[in-house]
C-alpha cells in the first residue's frame, strides 16, 4: 500500500513496480491510497505503453484505508 506523497513516494512506487515487472518480486497487489493516483496511472501507463495485463491487474486504487485493507485482504485469501 502506497500513501499519498511526493517525489520520494513516486520513486519508491516506480522501483517496486520495476521489481514486480522484472520478476525480482513475486506479484502482489499494489494498492495506491489516494484519489490522486488514478489519473497519474492513466497518464503514465496509458495507451501505447506495453505492460503485461497480469501486471496491470495488480494496480488498484483506494480512497480510504478501509478500502485498501479490503483489497489486500481479498487478494491474500
């Protein structure tokens, strides 16, 4: 789960995403907690950029901490 943040948070998200894509980390849910992440994801990983569908399915956004916990818990069960 990544919280709303600044450039450091964005760098950590990019590094983690890279490790998942290169299979250095096993696939896991990637929950971004903030209303601001959705538009960013659409812009960064929009049309014309190839990402494996299985990797894109890991991205999820949540607007409340309870929703983030629900997403992670659902994936783990």
